[in-house]
């Protein structure tokens, strides 16, 4: 069975987006984790030497990481469905 160039390109782009979103998700999750481990002040801030990180920033990092995780899973699912659609028997 011949595979069209369009299917291969779309599938490659979707796998690339899934990988990129997964790497960005991991980086943001790591950033949220490290910021949450900083000493906490009574003013509602995390102290990191000269840098002050507000409490809400950690939640924003975590929500962005979850959003990127969903985007990564969605792109991988789309590429997988495209591969299954292409490999369905009886199609020519």
C-alpha cells in the first residue's frame, strides 16, 4: 500500500508537536516543583536569594504544564489515529 506524502507530513508534524509539548511540559513541571520547594515567607512569596516568586506563579506554572501535557497527548493521539486510518485493511 502506498502512503501519500500528505499523510507522512501531517503525521510527522503531529509527532514533532507531541514531543515538543512533552519537553516543554517537563520543563514547566520541573520549574513549578523547584519554585514550590523554596523557603516561604509570611508575605505570600517564595524567597530565592534576590528573586522573589509570588505564590500564584507556582500555580500558573503547574496549570501551564498540565495544558502542555494535554496538548502533547492530543497531538500523539491524532498521529496515532492518522496511522490507524491509513493502515485500515481494504483501503486502496
